């Protein structure tokens, strides 16, 4: 198995941990805000618990691959972990870990996305797709509960991307 690609980000959101836990964990609620998914539903019993199986389909810009997964760890409303159960597309295995820590005025959310590419040849392309997927999930969750902060985050991300692009151009010269 390839070395994993991992992205981790902590950010504040003005919402209670229990609300965020349900937004992230429950497929019926997640499909409403997560624009990176075309389909997302329970497979079998529709109950959020350890071992609950889900089935999802990514948007075309993320490969359009269908995946199956299950919740391997749930500690509501503080922590949730989802892992894929079978390889899909160019991805051998993917896991999402969410942590919600209460703080004054909302919660601190920590999102970790770990992806194991299937093929060494496709690692760079997969990493680029996963980075976009990761950023979109964070932004859309923020937008679902607090659109003003989400807009500010998007502007900051665009500025950072612009600076990185300029630095790469300077390195090439």
C-alpha cells in the first residue's frame, strides 16, 4: 500500500458540537450541504451507530467514483470516523475523522482526511483531487452554518493560493 496522503485542519464554527456531529454524520443531512457528493445514503438500517454502512458517489470533478464505507468510531457529539470498506477509482482506502470540541461561541472542528492511492503513478493527481475535495468540504460545512465566515475563509484561501502560485513562478526563474 502506498504512503497515505493526509490533510488535517482545525477551524472554529459558530454552532454547537451536537448540531455539527449530525450534519457530518447523518447521510440525510450531509447530502444537503456537501456539494462534493452526488449521492450519499445509508446502506441497510438508517441509524447512526458504529458499523452503520453508507454508500456515496462523488461529483464528476472528483472522479465520480462510487464508494462504500462504514462508521468505525462514533462518540457523539465529539468524534466520528468513517472509513471506506472497498477500493474505488484510484483510491485504495479513504478515512475521514471529525472531532468537535466545544468552545465559547461554538465549536472547534478538526477534520482529518487520509487517502491511500491505489497506484504510485496516480499519486500526484489523486493528491490534487483530494486537496480540492478537502477544501470544499470544510468550506461547505462552514457555509451550511455560518455563511459570513465561510466567505471570509474562501477569500483567504484564494489569497494564499495566489501567493503560492507567485512563489512557484519565482522558483522557476
